[in-house]
C-alpha cells in the first residue's frame, strides 16, 4: 500500500470498475422524510398492485438506518446492460414475441450480486472492524433514490435512474457499510421539458411524471401479476411477453449509452431475441425450463409466459396462431385457458363461437367461464 492518506472512495471505485461495474458513487445513509412520504403515498394509492411485499418492511425500505442502524454510508453501483439492437425492432412483427432487454441475457440478480460480494470482501480487507451488507433488487432498499443521492444520475420521469453516460440501461446494486465515506453529491434532474417516456407508454401507466402506477405497467402485468390480465389493458400489451422497455428505450440520454460497456453476462441469447409466438404457445413445463434455464424469466413459471404469449397472439391478427391458441383451450392452467379464450375470440370469432358451444358448459373455473361469456361479443383485431 502506498504511504500517505488513502483515498478509499477512489480505490473502491477502481475496484468496482475491475469487477464489471460501469459506475460507482457514495451517498449518506439516509433518504429523508420527503422520499418516505412519497413512497407511503404510492402504497396508499395501491400503485403496487399485488406486490404486497412492498408494504412489508416499508419503513426499512424508505430509510437505510431503519433497516440497519449501524450503516454510515451507502455505496451505489451501476452495471450496464445497454442493448446493441433497437428494442422497438419487433414492434412491427406481431408473430414474434418481445422479451425486454434485461431478460434476454443472464440473470442480473446473480451477476450483480456476485460482483457486489467480491467488492464487499475487498472492502472488509482494507480496514479493521468494517461491516458491509450487499443488496440487489429483492431487499427492502430503494435503489433508485439512493443511486441518485450517490450521483449516478437522476430519477427520470419514467421513475428509473438515468445516467449521463449509460442512459436508462443500468442495473443497480447497493453496499451498505459502517465506513464513513465522503458523499459524491447527488445527481441533478436533466429531464427538462422532455416527455417522451410519458407519451410512449402503451398502457398509460404514468398518472403524472415521476410516478408509476404499477398496476397498469406491462412489466408488472407480464412478470409480477399472477391472475388474468385485466381486459382493458390486454390490447396495449401488444407483443410484449416479458417486461417492457418502451419508456426506457425512447429516452434521449441513451445516445450516450454504448453497448461496448455492457457486462458480457448480459449479451442476449440468440433464442430470446425474437422468439416466435407459435413456439412460446407450444411450451410445456420441460420445454419452458430448458428454454429459460439461467434466465430471470425462469422464476415466473411456464403458466405466466404462455398466458402472456396468448395475449400477444390475440393482438397479432395472425391466422397461423389460431391452431396453437385453440390447443391451449384444454390447458390444465385456468389462467392460460382464459387467455386462450380471449385470443381465439380476437383471431377467429366464428371458431371461438364453435368452441364455446363444445366447452363453456363443462368449464369449472369461474374466471374461464367469464372469458367464455365475453367471447359472446368478440372484438376482431
Ligand atoms: C417494485 C419494482 C418494480 C415495479 C414498480 C416500478 C416502480 N417504478 O416502482 C415494476 C414491476 C412495475 C417494475 C418494472 C421495471 N423495473 Co423494477 N424494480 C422494482 C423494485 C424492486 C422497487 C422499486 C420501488 O421502490 N418502487 C417504489 C416507488 C414508489 O419508488 P420510486 O419509483 O423510486 O418512486 C419515487 C418517485 O415516484 C419519486 N417521486 C414522486 N414524485 C416525484 C416528483 C419528483 C419531481 C421527483 C424527482 C421524484 C418523485 O418518489 C418516489 C419515492 O422516492 C426495484 C429494486 C429496488 N429494490 O429498488 C426494481 C428496479 C427499479 N427495477 C428495475 C428495472 C430494470 C425495471 C424495468 C425496466 C424492467 C423491465 N424492462 O420490464 C421496469 C421499468 C418500469 C418503470 N418505468 O419503472 C431496475 C431499475 C434500474 C434503474 N436504472 O433505475 C431496479 C432498480 C432493479 C435493479 N436492481 O436494477 N419494477
Ligand atoms: S415499462 Fe412499458 S408499460 Fe411500464 S411504464 Fe414503461 S412504457 Fe409503460
Ligand atoms: S425520456 Fe425524457 S422525460 Fe423520460 S426519463 Fe428520459 S429524459 Fe426524462
């Protein structure tokens, strides 16, 4: 170690860069009452839908010191997943499924977590009695406001962190530590008069800039939400089958993002770039597990993916999908059967009527019965 006073912040940032992080900053271990009040308002408005885990430990989520009283500083890390392709490229190919950029490669939870752990190990070796805890995504930690406080960028009107160097394409991770580190200074909002993310949203999920109603967000509907997708939002989903990037992808700050900075773990897997809806509709459990092994999609299960593919098929206007959708009318999962009824009503109303005569009376699940009743008044694409 060189003699003289150490610049531990610079050393940590250099170590983070070696571990594959694109950015690193330091924040005081507090988010303050304004953040807590906004978060509380969001919960009280029901914007979290059925993500009830957002309510549990809300006080710890809103304030780092409530989660861990010994924390003195927060180190925020960003890892780039900047895409090499236009995320809108498949919007005009309704027979193909759009998988959001973040889910086309390896699972970021694993990649970011293992890099955070390596950084934490390095930090505890630098001084006596230093304690650290690492978090990515699933812990009660508000990563976006913390990243803004640590100077990684600002929370854009789409609510995600925007970086001047990496646009909207950073995964975030946090290291809470007992070390006193000099804060980097908070990021400044550079959205200005831009409203691109607000107007592009296909399901109108922003009641106001900087505020997202997750219940209307395609990311929530296709990944987090377990039951039937609300009828009025199905059309807006288009051919998105897992997550959505539309509000991120239109952000003008992405022009500074370079796919060369993308961590290699997030290179897209060829079979997840433009999968055909017909193939996804035909997935059984084993096929689902094989296709999505090592991907974050695996966690959501086959039923949700096939439900989403059926909704996308209903939006496709593609007569070739009538057969695979019809096959799903006998699926053991009622959520899949229900989505298939809706899709068939859109793709081939006459066939839907014929199938209804054969099946509606013997259907035992109330949600699927409701879909058959709706199929009475089909809305062709
Ligand atoms: C719950 C969650 C979701 C939910 C809700 C999203 C949301 N906006 O809250 C759903 C399932 C919809 C979702 C979707 C996505 N998510 Co998500 N999600 C989370 C999670 C677990 C918690 C987020 C949270 O705390 N929400 C609560 C709300 C209230 O917090 P907030 O958005 O910060 O709200 C603040 C603003 O509204 C602000 N505010 C209100 N009014 C005003 C006014 C002004 C002027 C200002 C400045 C601020 C402001 O105050 C609120 C409190 O601070 C985080 C991981 C984590 N632990 O932080 C990942 C996380 C936010 N998700 C992430 C990603 C990548 C996504 C998707 C892009 C995935 C995809 N492609 O489908 C989409 C993006 C959708 C979108 N536009 O947000 C990344 C974002 C990285 C980044 N650069 O910001 C995170 C950080 C995960 C990670 N570790 O990388 N997600
Ligand atoms: S992720 Fe898609 S659906 Fe969700 S807010 Fe952004 S544009 Fe809207
Ligand atoms: S699209 Fe425009 S308004 Fe939305 S986050 Fe980016 S700069 Fe801000």
